[in-house]
């Protein structure tokens, strides 16, 4: 499956001069997160990347629901941040780093810099 998707993406890049999010989404195997990653990191254009880490952290902070649709979460961030590719990239990198260090599926709340504002209730460790 992965090889088929990569071939489809390679054919897309060979056949197009203008890359848009919409045209990327039309390529077999390219979803919103991948399309936004290509736009942001590959083309240097502002397109906020939403991933599982983003949903997890911001649902635990009460800003979003983990079940919110991709486009809703994307709009949430893009309507609140300046449309700056460097800012979007840095913000996303910080989200990933925070999720890996603290806000895991089984969070490490001790030492988390967001602990004071986080709504997550860790289970007792009895």
C-alpha cells in the first residue's frame, strides 16, 4: 500500500506545476495531515498541521475535543495565529516535543509545565 501511495504522489509531482492543498488531497493516499505537512514544510507556505499530539494536548487543556474533525482543529489554530510558516512549524514542533515528553497517552504529569491549566485527572497510582 505504501509503495502505491508513494508512486501516486511521485506522479502528482511530475505532472503538476502548481501544488495546492486541494490537488494534494485528490492524490491517492494523501490525507489532510500529509497535505498540510507538504504545504508547510515542503513549500514553506502557512498551513497548520494537525496531528494526534495536537488533539491530545489541547483536548486535555479544554480548548478542543479529541474527536473534533481535522478541519475544525486546523481552523481553530489558523484563526488564532498569524499566518506565518515559521511560526506554524515552530508551534507544531513544540507540540510534538511536549507530547513526547509529558502529554503521552499515559501522561507524565509530574514536571509538566502545563499542569496548572490542564484538565486531565491522572489516575491514582496505588
